[in-house]
């Protein structure tokens, strides 16, 4: 199908023929296309930034007396990300929650938020030699009224201790 005047003519004919259901299906299709495009673009950005910042070691537990180097600076670094779900994912999640099972649409939402928060924490730790005691917390920010289990967005906070050694 060509995206010319014929395409838009067919869209308008579909809308007028099917009325409100046509508008719903059109909105659903646009939401799916735009939401998928935004998610793919965000994933590409995350992958590029992860590859650029590979040099900083991150560990979850630091041992006492692990190093004999003199420490120049110790500071708390925090990265936060709030990622919202689109209409299509919310609709699919609501349908799946009726029957039970794994909601894969929300997995990408949580994965993007977690990776983004870790990247923002690493960006805040620029110049550090090591990140220790890294922790990740998450929560649902917005739950729709009347929809007990519908997630609107996810907030993830990553925090740790950045250590810079004397040169």
C-alpha cells in the first residue's frame, strides 16, 4: 500500500464506514506504530551509551581492605528513570491479566527503565575509578483509577558509591 493520497482516502473511508470503532482501531494502530518506533529508538540510544561507558567497573559488594590505594574522593551517585507505557501495551496487559500469565509488554518497559537508570548513575560517576554497592529499586508511579492492576509508568532508581583513587 502506498502512502499517498490513496492511502489517506482509504483511511477516511474506513473511518466514516465504521464510525467510532474505526476511530478506535485507527488510534490503536497509530499507538502501536508510534510506540514501537519510540521504544526501538530508545533501545538504540541505550545500547550506544552502554557501549561507550564500558570502562567503569561496577560491583554490588565491596570488601574491606580490598585495595591499598589512597582514596581521593568517595561520593553517592544516583540515576533515576521514569518510563511510561503506551496505550497498546496497557491494553495488552489488561487483556492478559484477565487470564493470567506473563506480560511481556511490561518486561521491555521495566528493562528500559532499569538500563536507563544505571546509565544515568554511571554518567553522574564520571571520573570515578570504581562504583561499589550498586543497588536498583523500582516502583509503579501511576496506577489508573478503577483499574487495579494497570501500570501507567515505572520509576527505577539506581544508586551506588563512586570511588576515585589518588593518581
